[in-house]
C-alpha cells in the first residue's frame, strides 16, 4: 500500500436530551513515529457527568495502552479493574471500541460491549474475523480483537448504543435502527457521494439517528468514522514575500501545486492576480456578515479572504470546535471548512512585515500573521489529525 495514503478521522456527538454533557467520549492520537492514528470511543453507562467521567477514564487508558502497544488482555484487565461493575449483570460501567490504523493500511480493532464496527468497502461486502479474548480476572467479559488490512476508500464506522437504538422509544415508530439499518444508510450515503468525508458521514449518521428519535435524543449518540484514502491537499497562501523578487516564486508554487488553493490577504491576492493575469472579484452577494471582512473570488482558487483578521477568526473557531455548516456564511466559515475537509494542509507564509499589525520594536517572531498560522497548524495537527507544513518565503 502506498505511503501516500491518508487516514481521515472524525466524529460527531449528541448528548441525551436533558443532559449538558455526553456520557460518550471520543479521543484520537497520532503516533508520528509509527505513522499510525489510534481512536477510541467509550460509552459510560447511564448518562450525564458520572457516565462522562467513567467514559473519559476508559478512553484515556485505552488510548494510552494501544499507543504503547500493551498486550490487549493485560490492558483490558487494567481498564476493567479501574471501573466499577454493575452487580446484577457483572457488566462494565463503561464500554469501548479502539481503532488503530497505520498509513500502510494495517489495522487493529479492539471492542468491548459496544455495537460491532462496520468495515464499509464500496461495492463489496467484507467479513472480518474476530478473536474473542477473555481477561484472566474477568472471565465473564469478552474483548473482541480484529486484525486486517484496509484498502483505499475503505471506511470504518463505529458508534455507541445510542445510534443503533435510535427510534426504539419513538411512539410513532418504536423500532430501533439496528446494525443493518445503519449499514444500509452508510452505503446509501457513499453511493450518493463516493468521496464523502469522515466528518460529513459521521454528522449525517448522528442527524439521522436524532431524526429517528423524534428530534429528542433518548440516549447519548456518538459516531466515529475512519476513512482510508488518497490525500486531499490544500495550499494556503498568506502574506507577500519578504523580497519583491520572490513574487514569481510564489506564483510558481501556485502553478506547481495540484490541490485546492486559497489566498488569505489582499496584498497577496493582488500580487498573484497580476502575475497569473487573473481577475479578482469581490463576492458582494454572499459576503453579508459585518463581523468578518468581505471575501473574493479568483479563477483557480477556492476562496480569497482578508488576511490576519480572518485567520484570527478561523483560529478562534478551531479552538471552539465550531461546525462550519452551522455558521453564518462569511469568509471565516468558508475558510474553516477547507482545511477540515482536507488531509494535507500546506501554508506558504510571506515574511514581509505588515506595518498595520507589527510593532517594529518587537522581535520578528511576534509577527501576528505568522503566530496565527502556527497556532492554526498546531490545532489542525493535534486535534484534527491533519498533516501540516509551513513554508516561509
């Protein structure tokens, strides 16, 4: 399998009606040295704060053990020892699903008491063999382990009980969605949109579950999706080069890059419009939010926005984990959506100082635009599992 394959991971969650916090927890960590991403979905029994604490404890331990490649049975025993037990059924107060995928396609999945995961390969039905493991001190509880290789365009979909049980308490149609119903829905969505992202697919699944529940979530609903695919690339250009002689280098970077492109900054946009002989047009019809500067359009670019202010707003939205589709249409929302829907994000940052934002008595490192880009890059890498590069020019 080509090393250029990319692992997109995302999730969507809805807390049970009446609860301010979900009892499900979804965590991911990138293991750079092994080119792996480990994701964990844990479901705390019940709902609310107590369930959230138990799920957080479980997910944190499970993530740590899997990242360190600790023996599955040993790690399962440690987790179960740390959690209380329901006396009547001897069941854990928290369940979990762990997906460990490498960029080569090698995948391990560990499950305990959550609904079974789905391996969805377009046009094919794929059966995965599972090995039942029984921790020594917890013979009544089973851990299922799977090991296999994914192919490009494969998706692994995993979820808490709130998804498969959606609709069970709806008076108009009291029938749970079930595993088969979820699988059918996933395949329908992929058939309609073969390149649907993990982010969008997880949101559609949770939205459908909420619809089956009559718009009132009867349980915590969480869905995670891992999508193995060719990488989607995004080039973000912001700020003019330090030397005017490097303007043509900037244009060459644009022409040589095969992915989607966006410009953040009026000066940068005007430089490229002149060199590439393209027209820059303000989008008056859609730029309706007075809080964010107007955006523009130019052939060959997904978007052209103002610079530091719009990037600063994108940073704020990333920190808040905002969802672009739920926001007012403006330059920041449109710009936010592009890296979230990409896999490899490359920033080209011009180092010419903008006197409107820079105090010449400060060190160059404190330049506002560059600091914002660094913070955005850090969030995209650590929280959103993107591959990010920054080039200064």
